[in-house]
């Protein structure tokens, strides 16, 4: 590192995936600027490795569903004020908000109002192309730039009069663990009916997701077992929900092997014959690794009422949106029934046309997601340019 003083970055990351993106960005910023980085704000274990002392548990803002946000609004309002105050007091070179838009963008708006000189970058484009498209233009006064993970998002932001965006790609494409899993998935698999199958179970990294999907996924396993499938279950999870996951699977007819940590997760991805997953970033991870999957999502009661009237996208699945075709089956209420899900999973546990269709689609997705440089480097160059006023 140079003798220059450290750069100060305020950062807000609530999700596990956002925490990883933030750590990747900080690592690249240090390399691209030759300067150390001092962090202030909210994040998890990955950002803490770079010296962040989080203002509070990042899981406090990783909420699922409209009902959860409304229920916790008084506490969230306090956290927003606390975070805004800490950002302003730190006088950062830049504020980087990562995902969790219902929280992080409220902080961004308050910071811009109090000190317009602080540059603000938001990492992970909110799904304005899917619902509440008016949010794009609403962000423009207080977000200077958006770092986009998906190739179609910069054009969508321009079309909707939002802030400028740059497609940086995804850190996953350079992840050695994911690439090792993808290489393992390329090996020939014996999918004969008399062979035990390895099914990956991914109920989500948020407490709300685990509670919403745990019992349903258990019923799917029960049905598959009753239909004659001999299953080995692998369930990767993250530390902050590991205890809840263990509790939710206690009554399942086949006990999953619960694994924690990135290395164990990618090992499980490489061994899986198919996956049953909560809708979200993990579906893109599975697609890039080449694991055939079924995606599920359960709305909270308010979301169930509102969603049909506000969702504008033809799909809620990231692999489908990137490929621009229906690659992954996505199951939502009222079709979110264990009988339907079990049969979808069953069709991926054998050498079927559906399985081959998915894997062909995954190859297309990987091609579309490729960038000339790693995502962290591209993102770091954008942030460095904004800090330098370029």
C-alpha cells in the first residue's frame, strides 16, 4: 500500500450476498488504488475481515416480504437514523449501499439531503424492471451510479430515466469454488432409477425464507421418498440461520447433511444431481454451476395481495431473465404445492429432455454473463472514478 492516507468508505450491506459483494469490492479497491480502505457502516463477517466494525447485526435489515418491513418499521427507522448519522460523521470519500434497497436507499436519500458532496453508489440494481418501475427515476437525485449484476439492467435504467448504470458482471464467475463445482457437473452422471440421487436443498439465507419454505420442502422430500426415490440430501446454509435450519428439518423423513461455509457449499454443488431452492441469488449460482433446479417463492400475506397488481416482469427467476427464455421452473402461490414441486424435481433426477434443456440454458447464461475482467475490478474502477470526480 502507498503512504497516502486510507480511503474512507461508508458501506451498507444487509444480505449475505451483499456482504460478499462488498468484500470483493473493497479487495479490488485496495488493489486498484494502492491505498488501504477504512470502512464505516453495516455489514457481515466478510466485510468485517476488512476491518468493518458493523454498527449492528446486518441480519437486522435482511427482511423478507412487505409484512416484515411494515412490522419492523419503528426499529428500521431507528436503524436508518443511526446509520445515516454514522455515515455523515465519518465524512467518507464515498457511500456504497449494497442491495437491501428498502433500507439502504433510505439511508442514501438522507445522506444526500444532509451532505450533497458525498458521492453515492448503489451496488445491485433494484428490480425496477420487474415491479414499481417509478423507483428508477426516484433514485436519480440521490444515487450517482448503479453497479449492475445483470447484462440487461443498464439499458432498463436508461429507459426508465434512472441513474446511469454499468454492467460489472458477477463475482461468481471468478469464484474458484463455483468453477470447481461447474467442472464437477460436467462429468458424466449415472442417473438410472436404481441409483441413490443427491438432492441439494436451499431454503434461503434469511430467517423469513427458512420459516416460509422449511415445512414445504420437507413435504416435497416426503413425497419423493414415497414415490420410490432414494435420496441423499445436502443442505448448505450460513451461520446466522444454521440453528433455525436444523430445527426446521428435524422431522423430515430423510435427514439432510447440513453444511456451513463456502468450501462445503461448493462441494455440495458439485455433488448434486438436482436442487430445490428458494428464489433469489442462489438460483443464479446454481445455473452458473450447472445444477438443474426448481425455484420456489412464498409471498407473505401482504405480498400475495399486492404482487399480481405491481409485478411487470414475465419472470421472477434470474436465470430465466438473463436467458430470456423459460429455463428454470419457478413455482409461486397458488401453485406452491408439494405435489407439484415433487414432480418437477423428479423430472430433473433422470436423463430427461427437461434436464437437458436446463443445462443448455445454463451454458447460454454463463456466456451472457461473461465480462473481460472480474466484476470486482470493474466495480472498483467505477467507484474510483466517481470518487475522483471523473
